[in-house]
C-alpha cells in the first residue's frame, strides 16, 4: 500500500501525464494528421519517418509515466484515496489505447512510411478518433481521482 503523501504525488503525476496526452491527441487529431495529406508525394516518406521518430520522443515518456502511475493507483493506492472501480476502468481504458496504438496506428504509420496512400491516411485519421475519445475519458477519470 502506498503512503498517502506518495499517493498524492502519484495522482498529480498521473493527471499531468494523462492531460498532456489528452491535449496532444486532440492536436494530432484536429491539426497534425489532417495536414499530413498536404505534404506531397515526393516528401511523404521522409516526412512520415521523421514524424515517427520525433513523435516517439514526445509521447513515449508521457505514456510510460501514465501507465506506471495508473497501475500504482489502481492496485497500490489506499482505497479511501483512489476508487478501485475507477482504477480498474482507467487501466482497462489505457489498455484499449495501447492496443489501438500498437495494432492499428503504428502499422498504418509504417505503411505511410513506405509511401503516401490516401486510403491509409484516411484510415489513420478515422481510427485515431478511438484514441482521442478514450484519452479524453482517461482525462476525466484522472480528474475524478483528484476529486
């Protein structure tokens, strides 16, 4: 069981990482992904490769903080500070996000890194709505934990 002071610090780290991802995923969904179609065929491969590399440096630390703090809160925080039910829901939603990321979006990005395809790009934009909605739900859950 985590100490209440440590639990509070973990709650703050969790909310910070989650809300950073909420803001980032909305930016990606509304601005970044739609603009990918305007890069042009000649530059699309180098753009897609640079996108993958640079994005990893931004999202990987946030996603690692988010998942590690979510697990700590769901399974090791005092139940009077963190609802077990919310904890399990939050971990399951995060699992759905990670599953979508690695089984859907990463393969679509890999295909775009071999050459731009309007159909693959369309699938990337449409499929990313699931992550956008799920991360927004996670943001609400993180705020509920702070509640």
